[in-house]
C-alpha cells in the first residue's frame, strides 16, 4: 500500500497509543498481583503466535520471513525488548504510570543522542539543543537535590534507555532485513527468553484475572496490528510525534483508575520532553528531505 494517507496514519497511531495505554494499565494491575516475569511471559506467548500467523500469511511463509543474515542481532533485539517491558512494568508498579511515562517519553531524545556514535548519523546543533532541553525536563521530573530521589525512577530511566538501544538496533538491522523479518524476530526472541525465565515464576491465577490476562494479550496484538497498518499508509516521520498521545491516555488511566496525582514538576518536565521530542522528529524529517 502506498504511503500517502497521512490523515489515516495519524488516526491509526492515536488509536494504537490508546490501546497501548490500556495495555499498560492492565499490566500495572496484574503485575501488582502476580510476578512480572509470568505476566510478561504469557503476554509474549500471544505475541509470538501473532507474528507466526502474520509470517505464514506473507509471501514465502515463515521460512522467508525469518530469513536473515544477522540472526544473533535480531534475536538480541527481541530479548532486549522483552527485558525492557519487564523493567517498565516494574516501574508502573513502584513509580506509577504517569511518572514512568513522563520519563519514558525521553527515549526518542536518547535515540537521537546515540545515533551519532552508534550509527554514524549526523546530529546538528539544533537537535543537540533539543536533546539538552529534553534532559532538562527529565531533571525537573526527578528533582535531584530538591527532594529525596525516588529509587524507582531508575527503573523508568533504564526502561527508556533500553528501548532507545532497541530502536537503534532496529535501525541498524533495517539496513539488511525487511520490517516483517525484524517484527518476526521481535516476537520470537522475546517469547523464547520470557519462557525460559518466566516459567520458574508461575503462580496460580484467579479466574477473573485470567480475563484481564486475556485482554492484556489481545490489546498487545491489537496495538501492534494498528501500528503496522499505520506505517503502511503513512511515513513514520509524519505520524511518530502523535505517539506522545500515549502519555495523555496513560495519565488519564493513572489518575482515574489508580488514584495517581500529576504533580506540577512532572507536568512541566513532561511538557519539555515532548516539545523537544517533536522538534527532534521535525528536524530529522527536514534533514532527510
């Protein structure tokens, strides 16, 4: 499908961010009741099934989709993302949805900062200025020296950094592999590592919570499907800034369902991070043009 329907792409991106926000809310609830490793493991079983079905329906089937000249790197990407999700869910439980996502929103700035040394991409002074402003926003959220540093904030920072490295690796493998190949290995690699690690933490789950677990798995598949369709109909640079809607949706869920409070420093810091991120996306698009 031609990449020419930006309006539809934006709507699909906003829909995907809403689904992912709901998914994060359910992850927060389930991880507070059960071991995080088990919750993420079951979620990945559904995800792996989804990528296998997609691969089997594509040209050449599973074998053609899985074919890659860099299997170790592709597998590492999948493992890294799975571990990042575990860290993020722990942050949801101990730090809260709002503050975790406010910090996590800095990951595009981390990608921009690391793209030079790792991928050899040129980063101009304007984007470096935006990166600096974004990290200033993170300091405003964390408030070091003003109040006692929240140790759980390390989880959110680690999650953002891990996702940034995952994003850089995705750019790197895209030089040789197709998007569907990378997506396949993301699901399979994550399912493998979570099964090996998570099966040891199995806990009996209450009946109603299996419904939530099923919904969590469905939202994961639905969110990725919407994201795939979004990138099929519109250019990534056009729709990526709208991914920040997830911060809005997850804040609503955090406040109204989990009783979280949006503190002024978190709102100001998140605003700076989002503004810097949107500017960075815009500069990347201008540079590419």
